[in-house]
């Protein structure tokens, strides 16, 4: 069997996806750099990118995720402020930050990193920065178009904070197509205290 491109993520409720879709629509109204917007139905919080895995390792990976989540009860996150990487003068990625119980989220992410080491996955070298990617600026964008996008992002203010409960972690599959990545859940682990 051919390998599967996989990652571990938190899937988002429809209410959050709807809000993200509205934010994208608001940003599309301004005249700025060409952006490849992520389908709001596909937006998720990646905890660990695994790369290509053998299909037969799904059960083993699910056990590792379950071990990482042991003793962690469902917790709350909330949508934060809009931002860009690397900076507002020359953005390449448009994202929204997360707030709420970030300490719990960080513990889960660290636990996942640790649980996967025995399975041959190297820990991520970069610090975990919880965010949801909304879009990527196309390479052909001029410096002026990028600057205008940065201005649009900095001027768009978030309304009331939308919070949501994280109740499970998912092992996800990513299939690359001409239209973009298509995601499907391979397995899910429920969070529960005790």
C-alpha cells in the first residue's frame, strides 16, 4: 500500500468555520495582493505534521495520541487577532491567533511530541505557535500589493471573542489535488479527565 500523508490536529466546529469564512470574505473586499484562501471547511489547528506514514501504523499512532491526551479534560479556546507571517510590510501567510486555555493546548502538543519519539518522529525544532492559517499570498504578488494586504489585515478588527470547546484530537489524512489539499479523519481520540 502506498503511504499516507498525515498530521495530528484539532478539528473546528462549524460555528468557528463560519466565522473564519466571514473574515476571509471581509479581507477579499479590499484591493491587495492575490491570496490563495484556504477553504474554511478545511481549516484546522495542526498539532504535529507527520509526513508520509504507512497505512498500517494508524492504530499505533492513535494509541500514542491517546497516551498524550491521558488525563486532559476538554478545554476552551477562542479566536484571537488576525496576523501575518513574517510581517505586515511583506506578508506571505494570513492567520488568526488563538487564546483561551493555551497552557492546556501547549501541554497536549508537548505530550504528542514526546509520545511520537519512540515511533521515530523527530520533535519539532520551532516553538509551537497556535494559529489557524486563512490564506497564503501568491508568489506573483508585488511588494505594493503585499503592503496593502498588511494594511487590510491590521485594520480589520475582530468582534466579540468566539470561544469553542476542544473535546477530541484527530489523526488526519491529507490528499493533495489540483484544487488543494483534501482532508479526512483517520481516527479520533476523545479528551476525558481521569
